C-alpha cells in the first residue's frame, strides 16, 4: 500500500477554554503511568506490542474518546514496546481527533484515516483496505515479525498478509491495567463526585408529587450541564441522570427500555425512589445513587431502607487494601442476612469504576484477589420487593488502608424523606 495515501496530523498547542474556570482532565502524569503499566505487561507476556480495538482501551492508551461503533467503523491503537503508539481511524473521527490534538489532550500524533467512500481527489484508503492499511503500518514500524498482544481480537486477515506476525489475546491480563488509578485520575474522579453530590442536592429541592419522572431527570441533567460549564469549561464531560419511582424501582434497571420508566410515569406520594447520577470526566465515571421517599414512608419501607443503608456502610468499610475483593460483597450480604432480607438480593454489591463506567474487577462476588490501594469501586448493595420497590445506595469508594468515600450525599432517613 502506498504510504503517501495516509493522513497524519501533527501535535498542536493547548488552547485556553473561554470562561473563568479551569478545564479538568487527566494529563501527562496519567499518560506516563499508563504507558509504564503497558510496558510492564508487554515484558511479562513477552510481546512486542499491544493492539486495542475496544473504546475503553483506546481511551486508556491515547485519551481519545471513540465516536463511532467499532463493529461498524473499526479503529485500532497499536502500542509498541519500543516507540510511540499509532492509531487507525475512520475519517468520520478526523475532526474530533484534530480537536483533541489542538487542545493537547491526546497522547500520540500518529493517526491515519480511511474512508467508507471513494474520493475524487485526495483519496484515502477505503474501508475494505483496512487490513492492508494496518499491515502497512506494522511494516512501517518494524513490527512485521512481531508477537502482538490484543484485547481479544485476533485479526486473522492481517496475519495472512504478514505471515510472520503472531496475534495473541491478552484480554484477561489487560484487565489489570485499569485496576489501580493514578493519583491524577483520582483527583479527576473526585471532581466528578463533587458535582454528583451537588446534583443530588438539586434532586432534594425538586422531588415532588405529580412531576414527570423523565422531566425531573432532564431538568437535573440540564442543571448539571450548567454547573459543569461554570466549574470546568472545556472539560470532556458526560452526564447521566435517571430515576425509578414507585413499584418499577423493584427492577434495578427499570421497565421497558433499559434504565428508566415508561412514558408518562410520575412521582407519586408514597413512592420509594432510586435515583442515579453518573458523571464522567475524561472517560472516568463515578456513581452516586440514593433512595428517596416522596411522602411519609411505611414501617416496611423504613425497614428495607435502613437495611440498604447499613449494607452500604458495611461494604464501604470493608474496602480495605489487602483484603480479598469478595469481602466487600460478603459484608453487605451479612447485613441483609441478619435483617432477614437476603432473598431480595438480585445482583452483586458493586464493581470497579473508571473507564466505561463498569470497569474491572466486575466479578466482585467471587474474586479472591487482594484489593490494591487506589482501586475505585462502586458499592451499591440493593434489595428489591416486587410491588413495593427498590432500596439501594451507591457510593464511589477508593480502596486504601482506610477507605475513601468520594460521594458524600446524605443517606439517612430524615434527609431522604421529602414531605
């Protein structure tokens, strides 16, 4: 393939965003930390490069947020053991990539693009030439005789073109790259947690009988967008707010379409509500969920609420460095068992947090690996009674000698009852 057909963008300078605040995000300290983690993995697995196709690992290696679906418009990031990463992207992503380069957010300047339609002039490689394009880049980087570890994909067509290249899945080993956060990542997640706490206070001011649940969530999302713009203009920021009100909250992810209520659902007096606020900065998600009552709760609702609160607190306290991951799950289960509500559990106590929301480890219930310091977890033990509703508090917790609870929204009965 003629290498002159590829398009390469050069690094630009960071432009200062408008406004009085400062943008928030990970920087070169996180880049260098992740680069060393990847090099250590390559040394352990005796591979010459890593190749990532999933959006989360793409973000991990380059700080670029994928804006297309990989199965439709594939992209790849190759990280050599010796040398700088390169990426192959669909032309739809070209300007988005340039935005990141000009803002000095991205961690490589070697990007080549392909097209899904032929151009009359200034032609790019076409989609059906994707494998040849990758093979050409591997040859250009001297990787045509290499062993390459991947996040799962094995690229058989490229292996046919470069017959001395060997692709091996190291997907399981890659999971550990994302367990322990750099201190800079934790600062970013703390900024997201602070914003989530602020939004939960706005929910406290706005929950009332008769309000459309979807309209409530949309209004809270708008307030969060305004506050984020005030606090951190120019930040790569994502917003997710959703609430389950009444009996539908007995399904952890709602009714009908995932994560919500059916059209026309309203907050009603007597409802138990579970709301979820998930902001992300630079792809790093935190979770903040609370259980609320609209009106005075019944004795049964109070008993379930208090059990959920106690289970959350016990699990948070168990997030101690050196203990097995499963001890967090066991701490919450023990509370529910003693309260007589264990049969109402229908999911694990939590999961890792970071890139993509549900980060590793995701097998909290059975994982016996000692928890390392700076592992970020969602801790969200819930119980669910059909016909009544769900009861769940979710905090973002950082494992340490003493666990750090990032989300500080109140969760006592008085605070969570809206009269």
